[in-house]
């Protein structure tokens, strides 16, 4: 059984703020020093994840393990 949660406005706001901060920092640390190539790759993964989270909407139910929406009408069998 999937662990499910309904998305809250707080979560949406938090994800948006975190994404904006990562985009503003670019390829630099908070102290202004450049990131290593591994740090840049990690930053790109975090940005991609946050962009995916930003497609979720308040009130949507998601699977907490995959962070994918769970749609109410998933019955594909029968007529």
C-alpha cells in the first residue's frame, strides 16, 4: 500500500521558495565560492526534483515514496 498525503499550501510555497533560491545561487555556494562538478550535478538534480514538485497542486494526493500524483479514478478493469 502506498503512503499517501494531500499536498498543502505550505508545501507548495516551500518548494517554490527552495527552487527560486537554488536558481538564484546558480553554480555557486552560499558564500560565493564555485561548486565542484559533483556539486553542480547535485544542484541540477535538486532543481529538476523541485520543478517536478512544483507541478503538484494544493489538495492533490501523492504517493510519498515516488512523489507522483495518485488519481482517484484508477479503475481500468470492466466496463
